[in-house]
C-alpha cells in the first residue's frame, strides 16, 4: 500500500539525487532541484540520503495515504496540512491510513519535498528514480504525477524512532528567502567587457517567467562580450550561467542540457543551488563572487555537516 | 598524425575540471580527446564521477570532499604525460545509418536541393557518399555532433522551427548534419528519417553512437524502413 494522488498540483515529480554516468551520452543528471532539502528529509526518516521523494512545485498536490506511513516534509513552506491541520516541516510525522496531505499558499520558497520512510516502490531507470521530463522517462511513468496515480511504499509498516518529539535545527538548512547567490567565475568570464562584469555584481537580476527545471532566464543589464565570438559547444552543468547572443543570462538548473554553445560567464556554487531552486519568477538575486578555494571549502564543510547529522540521526532509529 | 600537446586545465565550478585543447575542430584534437576518455574508462580514481567529451575539451566531474581541485589537476597532469608517450591510434567503429530520404520522411529535401541548385538525387548521393565522424554527443540524449558533411549540401535553419520533429529525423543546419534522437521541437531542414533508435533505454548501452564513432548514411526504401522498425521492436 502507499499513496493515491487526489490532486496533482502544479508540477509534482519523483526525484532522487539524479542519474550519473550518462553525460557522455548526452543524458543529463536531473534529480532534486534542492538537493539538501531532499537529503535532510530522508535522513529525518532514517532513509539513505539519496532515496527518491516527491518534488512538489508552488501549488502542491493533495495526497491520500492508503496505509500508515512515517513521512517528512522539507524545503519550501507551502502551507502543508494533514487532515486540515497545519503540518510541521523538518520532522518525522506519523500518518495513519486514510490521512490526507494538502498544500496551500506558498509562504517561503517554491519547492517542497515529501519523503516517506523506506521510499517509494518504483523501478530505477539507468540507476535512478529521477523523472526526466524532456525525454519522458524515469520516476513514475516518466511524467509528472496526475490525479488517480498510486505509488506503493517499499516499507509496509513504519519503523518509529525512539522518540517523536524533535525537529531538525533551523541552522541546518539555508533560508529560502535569502537572495544573495554566491558564484565563481565561469570559463568565459574574462571574455566579457568591463562594464558587463561590473554590472554583474552591482545590479540585481530578476528571475523571469521563463524559469523551470531546465533553467532560469534572468532579466537585468545586458551582458556583452568584448568581441563577438563563435563558441564551440562544450560541457555545462547545474548552476552554469550562460549568456545568450542577446546578452541575457540563463542559469542552468537540474534538467539542463549536457553541452551548450553560449559563453559561460559564471558558475553558481553547489552550496547555493538549493537556494536558487527555492526562488521563483519575479524574485531578485544578487551575485557575489568567491574563489574556487572558498567554494570548495564551503562545500566540504556542508558535506561534513550532513554526515554528522546522519550519524546523530542514526541513533534515533536504533530499536531497543 | 601530429600530436597535440598543448592543453590547459580550468575549473567549471567547484565540482568539475576541464582539460582544454586548442579551440578548433580537428581530427588530431579529437584523437587526443579519445585517448583521454579511453584512459578514464579504464582508470577511475576515488572521487571521480563521470566525464563529458566535447569538440575540444573533456570535462571531468568529481567530489571535492574526496579529491580537491589541485589534487585532481595533479593526477590529470600525470595522465596527460603518460598519454603523450603512448601513441597507439584508436580504431573507430563504422556504423551504417539507414535513411529514407524525402517524401513525408524528409519534407525539406527539396528545399535543400533547390537551395544548392542540385537535384534531389544529387543531394542524397552527396549525403550518403561521405564518412562522418562523431565528434561529441550532447544537446539531447544520444544526439551526435557530426563532422564531414560536404559544403555543397549546406542549408540554413528553418526560419520557423517545427513544433515537432520525429525521433530519427535526419537534418541539415548550416554546415552540419545530425539525427534527432527523441521527438522534440527543432529548426533543422529535415531530409530523411532513420528507423534506428539513437537512444533506447532497453539497450544495455542506451546511446547508439559514441564520440569517436564513424558513420555512413545508406539510402533505403520505405518498405525497408518498416521492416527494420519491426525487427527492432521484437
């Protein structure tokens, strides 16, 4: 037994940490837009950090639980309710058979993750449960969830933690309303004109309506190369900021193409991708430049923090 | 073949490093890239995730909490020195791509012919005569960037991209020819269609083509197209 989708919501897809090993074949990684939110949700339940959950976007789904489940809701605050009562984020919640999970107004952020203990019973495609919408495979039938879909749980009976009265510390997750996005120079950074490079860090950019799992087009000052240059296609990755021939930047997100032919002006720090994933159309961002060394130091500290959390949460699930 | 021994390293963000060769499309550079990717296929290291080869670069994705940038650059420098000494040329697989040209399968074949003041038959003859090199796979799962098309059949992209181009469609855009692996919107001039599936999740290796492969287009009839499709489906 598992869940039944009563209402699909705007875009609800199954995502794990993505599909690796196929970028050389033109197949991108995909996976959760806010990796940390999904990982923390899983750790709260005693799951492996990379277990697949549901990524719910802006207007969340309505979900009926057809059996008992231990769940966690992490990431954006989309006014989650269980049987009409506000549900707490960042903690394990025991739902009994027949419970209905709904979402309402987006209070902070735009992507929330529903994780269930043990995970969903689905077959991986090329080693991952992530849904890759552009090619229509992975996750649940290669598509976003629809009304009437049913997904079974791998675990039949929830395994309760030693105590239930705890919540994850707020410090472990980047606030969803901070608009400073830390970046490194991209490979073609130096090819841009002096004014463009100055504008890049002085002026804010706003996220346009063209913002989805593939990329966010930004609006702001026009960015120009010192001299026009025809680029050969080369690799891009999650967080690469490309500049189109009209001079507008696009930040590539989880479902980006593997290669691109536009100059890569910036690269968003891996630690800040989740923050970006939580910002939606209309939000303003301000870039802040860091060095590679600073970026790697931050990333390593982040991994250590998550590992420590994993260790301490393991104790909460030790059966007596 | 002349060895290309100039290359640089640079980061693509905090979790990837790029080995960059001189910025021009050439077979000599491509051979060096293949040596790098073949080496990485056989010699993985801790913290290595995967790589993406492109026209003149190989990008390597890694886990910085296992191996830092300076360390991975050191490792790759050693690798490059080793590869410079090993001069064994790599053999390429020649793959035949059957194509039905024209008609509903290639609605833009006549445009390409008219644009180049050629007959339709001549366009097909030129397109099937050449041997193409797969420089890289990118843009979409299994999409090959091919080198080697005769300039005589070059044609501009469509002013209005089609909302739907079928999987297997063979097209021309500027000096390039390519094959659409999945149904997608697209602006290339479509001259034909192959019944082969360029990206098939049911195969052990989903992508039909790999960087470094060589391919030839072979003209087939509609009847043969249907036969190949049917056999593939079994």
